[in-house]
C-alpha cells in the first residue's frame, strides 16, 4: 500500500498517483481517500461518470455504509465497491467521498475498516492487488489509519519554494509517527535539477518523480481525451519506470502473477463484469 498526501498548493499528488496506476505493471487498486472529497472519478475518469459507466456513489462511502455494523475490517468486503477504470482496465477505482462533510461520518472506525480491507485486497481472480491511496491535502481530517498501515507514505511536492515550504511541516508531523524508511517524496512537475533541490531542501529521498508535462497531466487531473493517456509521453514513460521500480521493491514475481497492464487481463471486478 502506497499512500500520497500533499501540503498546501495542489502540487500534483492526485495526477501523479493516477499516472502511476495507469502505468502499474499489475492489477492495482486506486483508492480515493481524500477526506475533502474525491477527485479521481470526477477528474481523470469524469468522462465515464458523465456517460454513466462509472458511479460516484460506489466507493469509500458505500463501503463505509455496508460495513457499518462490522467490528473489524473484512478484506472480502471491498470488491463490491471497486469499479474498473475504463481507460486502464487493470486499475480498480475505489471512488472517493462526494462532499467534504462525509469524512466525519466515516470517522476513525470507518477508515480503520477500510485500511484493513485495502491492505489485504484481492481481485476476483484471487490475486493480491497493490493499493495506491490518494489522501489529498494533509489536515486534521487526514485518515491516520491509512498512513500508519501504508508500506510507503509519499508527500507530494513541486520544486518551488512555496511547495517545499508547505511540505516541511507535513513531513515533520508525519515523521513523528512514521519510520524514516517508510516516508518519502513524490516530486511532481519536476526536472532532474528540481528533484535534486527538493531532496536536499527536505532531506528525504524522492521515491517518485514525475516530469512537468501539462497536456498529459491534464488527462489524469481533468480527464481530457476521455482520460485515455497518450501512449508516448515523457510523463507516462517516467511513470512506467517508477511504477516498475516501486512494484519490484515490494514483490518478487511468481510465474502465475499477472504483470504487464497493456496485455494483462483486466482488473476482474465483479463476477460477470457488471462494472
Ligand atoms: N507533472 C505535471 N506536469 C504539469 N502539470 C501537472 C503535473 N502534475 C499535476 N499537474 C497539474 O497541477 C494541477 C493540480 O494537480 P492535482 O489535482 O493532481 O494536485 P493535488 O496535489 O492532488 O491537489 P490537492 O492537494 O488539492 O488534492 C492540475 O491542473 C494538474 O494538471
Ligand atoms: Mg488531489
């Protein structure tokens, strides 16, 4: 489970995470846990919401309601709330909340149940799936159960003074409860020199770096071109390299595991492919 959280100024956390998911070399669960309201269904996948293919009421909130009487998290409880992302069928979307107020209803108990389910998630085909979790802007509403369970927590930051300064207090607060080896940076809209400067300024490694590429970024943030990423783009090329490296860090392949998204079977969501 890899979670991304940002400081003020919308550095590009959601965009980078969506690009990583699209480039992930295996089935992956893209979980929109931004307590301020989800952006992935409305942004990257907005075209599919408008045409009725994706539902915004199936996701974090529907999982919370369906499990509200459960005392513990149940890994099997999540699959019904996950929908295949049409432009990248190896990606399963757990759509986010629709309004900022809903996070108070979910509360720590709801986020804890969801965290357990995310950590042990399996596709319908029975394959464990990695989870990429968008936590939005760090605030008092941030779901700590997800942060504490994640294998890697990344703070999204751009190589600008404003974003670096905004990331500092976030990193300091996270570092109080998260081990250094599980805390890193996602440097967004960057260049190699920009990434170096951010690493030095914040004293952390960049586990993810995504180049500045406004047009491709707008596919993932705003769903231009129906959310279908261009095949050739520096942003996608980098995302594929980063995704392979991150995936390899946490997995050793076995021959039965699916690995390449372009040719792999789709996410295998609901039996019968209802979504
Ligand atoms: N690599 C990039 N190159 C160019 N523009 C980018 C890049 N990444 C993101 N952007 C742009 O930055 C803007 C903000 O991106 P995004 O919504 O992903 O930020 P965020 O960190 O998720 O914000 P928030 O904290 O509000 O959730 C969008 O317009 C997006 O297209
Ligand atoms: Mg965001």
